[in-house]
C-alpha cells in the first residue's frame, strides 16, 4: 500500500472510529513543548492543568461527529498518535475492510456499554468511558436492590472486560511503547 493509499484508508477508518478522542481509549492528552497553548485556545480548545502540565480532558470538545474540528491545528500528540490497528494496516497485516469490521465491533460494544451505564444511573457524558464505568461500579450493592439492577450491573462488568480486551488487542499501544501515546 502506497503512503497515499494508506493516508486515504486511515482517514476513512478514523472518521468511523474516533475512540482516541471520545474518551474510550484515553482519559487525557498531555500537551507537548511544541504545542502553542495560545493557538489551541484561539481554535477553541480548552486546556486543563494536571500536575502542572497542560492537557486535554477526554472526550475532546473538538471531536464533532467523530472528526476533529481543528484537525489542521491539532496538538502534537494527536498528530503523532496511530492506533495499533492503523499500524497493522500500514504493515499490510490487516486489510482496510477487516480493520473497518474491528472498528464497527468496538463501536457497537462501546454503544452497548454506554447504554448500560445510562441505565445504571450515570448520565455525565463529558467523562471518559472508564471513569463513567468506575463510578457505576463504585456504588455499593444493597440488599434492597431490584434483581434486574444487580443483573444489569453484572452484564456491564462482563461487557466492559470484553471491550477492554478488544481495545488492548486492537487499538491501544503496548504500555510504554511510544512517546506518541496520548496518555502518559
């Protein structure tokens, strides 16, 4: 696959995915010294300070319909990040069609988990997926809970485990593998 073909395929796949920006894969994206805080603010990106470092909390406010609305001016980490699925596409070990199937399956699982989280009473959509999940699971189960609620929570727990395995196998870079990983 030529670099041009890869770029086109990667663009098509990324706009169907968006999980590196929507809070599914990462909680935060740390800014790099080469990033201009002023320029990012002008583009409308609100940065937060975490441990004295500027970062973007996920889901990113610049993600609109699974596309970056400041793509040309996005931060360095966003420019450098390539999920494992795209790396395999570039290597030729997966086809665009198979990558699209993997993304579709992951998106389906995320949607089902978010639906279960909502049904469990957590409605803050401005938090990353794992934080929303952790908040639901932190609620102590009480003896007076409806059995349907207990079952829903167990289903959520099982589905989250399955999704985390899929994300680790297909999307997330291995731990400490790349300085371009958005979350450090």
